[in-house]
C-alpha cells in the first residue's frame, strides 16, 4: 500500500505543478490549479490499484503500475482527466440519386 500511496502523492504533485506552471486554467474556481476532474481521475485509478491486498505478491505489481502511471504523466504520455477522443469516420457515405418513374 505504501508504494501506491507514494505514487499517488507524486502524481498529485506533478498535476499541481503543471497546473500552476502552464496557467491554462485561469477560469477555474481556484485559478492556476489543475481541473478537479484530473484529481478525481487519479483518485479513481489509484484507488482501484489500492484494492490489491498489501500482503499479496500482486502488491508489487500494483505499485509498479502506479509508478508507471507517474512516469507516463511525467513524460506526457497520460493526462489524467482527459476524455476519450471519439474516432471520426475517414470515409464518406455515397449519396444516392433519386430516379423519376
């Protein structure tokens, strides 16, 4: 559990640091901080990882996944709180011509 808790705290620090440095959240209720959805996303993800029992052999795997997410956030590979982008079709549906009878 300590691995996951430390990874979550590191994730919160990274998110907060980025929010204050980028200044892209000027219209937030708390200016210059990251959106609350980013914090909620980390709570959900790391909360799910914390469900792994700390005395099992899988706790190290959960800790490694948590620290992997921290590394991904640091390298801009994962952005907590960002929505899933929807795929747009790359083809057009052919238009049918009406025939007069």
